[in-house]
C-alpha cells in the first residue's frame, strides 16, 4: 500500500488512533448535533462489530476538555470540524468499558469495584487542575467506587464542572453472567441491592450527560426498573445509519482505494458491492427508515472483505470472517439459556424455514422474559440475527438479514438446538 494511502482499520476500536495513524474513517460526526438535541441520558443498542467502540471513543475525543487542543488535528477533515457545536470540549469525561470486567462469579463484585475505582482515580488525576489537591487525595483514599463517585459528583456540582459519562458494552459482563451462571445469579447483581444496580442508581443525577451502548436492552431494564436513566434511541429513524455503513459509505470507500491505485482501474465497484451485499448488508433498525434509507452493512465484515481484496485482487474465498465465530458462540449460549423450550424452538424453526417472522418489536424487556416466545424475536433482532424487513398492520416482519447470519447462526440453531431432547 502506498505511503499516503489510508490504512484499513480492521480490528481497530480507538478513534484517536484511527485518525492519528492515517486509517480510513467513515465520518459519523454529523450525528453529534442530533444527539445533543435528544435527552441528556441516551442509550443505543447495536449488534456486535457495528462500530460502537469507535463511535463512542469519537464522542469522548470531541467532548473531552482535556483533548480540546487536538480538535483541529482530529476533526479538521470531518463534518463536525467545519460545523462544531457549542458543547465541543466542554466536559470532564468518565469513560467506562464494562467488557474489561470479568472472572469467576465469586470475584465479580470485587473486580467490578476495583475497575471502577481505577477509572475514577484516573478521572480525578486527568482533571486534577480543576480540583484541589486535598480533594484529589480524598478520592484516592476512598475505599469504595460508590464513595469515590459520590465525592466526585458533589465536588463537581459545587465547582460547576460539566461531566459526561460514556459507557461501552454496559451489558457485557452481565450477559456473561446470564449466559454462564443463569438467571438466579444474574438477578442477584441487577436487582434489589445488587452491586450493579446500586452503582447505576448513583450514575443517575451524577452526570450532566450519559451515553451508553450495548447489544440488548435486557440489563438496562433490570437495573433501572425501566428507562428512568436512559432514553432508548436505537430504533429512531434519524439514528438508523449512525453505526454500520450505508451503501453510499461502501461505494465511497472502495472508490477511494480505486483512485489510489490499490484496486485495479478496470475493476467494477458495482460488481464488488453486489458480491458483498447478500453477505453483509440488509440491516434496518428503524421501521420509519424502511423506504427512505439504504440498508446497512456490518462494518467489520466490509473491512474484512476490503483487506482481502486489496491483498489478492478479489474477495475472500470464505465470505464469513472467522473472527466472528466467537461472537456467535456467545450468542448461541445466551439464546439457549440452559435449553430451548418447545415454544422458542418453534420460533427458531419458523424463522429458519420461512426466513422471517411476523411479530411485535419490544423496546425493553427483563431477563426473565427472554424465554417468552412473544419477546424472543426481539432479542434476536437486537443481536442482529433478525432485521426489519417490512410491516404488516401494527406488527413488523423481522427477517434474516443476510447469508452471513443465515449460515452462521442458523447452522447452530437448526443443527444443535433443534435436535430432539433426550
């Protein structure tokens, strides 16, 4: 690849590194003003490998007052660089990534507390110019993450400091608990005085703004007794294409590499896109966007294809990225929840045979309802195993989005899960 040609950010999750190391970035900054016009506590769900981590690391870089001096370098060539909002660089940002919390169930509360303590200590260290040294010392000496959070909240409000909480993969370790330990243990940490519920109660009101991402609304429903902490914008039309790549994004990307001489001059970009579409495209997350917007590609899959194309002059022999198999195995286990009962087996069989199902899409539901066959298709939708195809009266037709999903997921579901129970 020529020296000045942008690298392919396959597997990269950090916006700052992507920009500073001359990687190709699909501009999503035009969504920032629309997000600012929404509620101050926002919650956004997309399936795995749809660019959530890159997006929220971009949010952090944009709003973080400690990165204000890098605004031109990071955003100068992007939409928001020419159209900045008044909130740019105005916040002290606490960034949490709950995929970093894991381990044995008996260690989970301790590990979660330790992770949050490290992040809160780091927060006051990064922004210590805004606080007194006595206060910073007080936070460092506090024993518990919740105590640190209360101290920071009280002091920040007293000093009129603006704070922004960004949480990536808010449901990662709770999904792991649900997957591996079952609903009983999961319920203990997300209900009543469970440690996860406890800190979520403290988050509310402690920050001027909150933005959270995850792969399903299950944990949020359980820890907050409904959406009294966040506003669910995942199925709103104006944010349908905020993550993933539109058809226009994909054409622009491949034409860029063709203009740079990395793709042969006689290559037909239409043919390339048409080869990818049945495998990686056809996602729609908003009923209102069905007829007005192009469908959405899984971005990691597009980078996987592009990387192969640039190295060999053709698409990959195996159209499914082998690195996604871990994701599918995790989902398979979570969907099973010990074992599929007859009703849910019927839902899977209907989808596998017809390619679609007529259903109601639930915005939120607790873990105990995952096994309800009426709710089950909504879980599959949030995981990217179904997508919005059409409407039928007040209901939606949810269908298998593409060959990638059909081959990977339904291979598992039709062979392993549909076997007769012993």
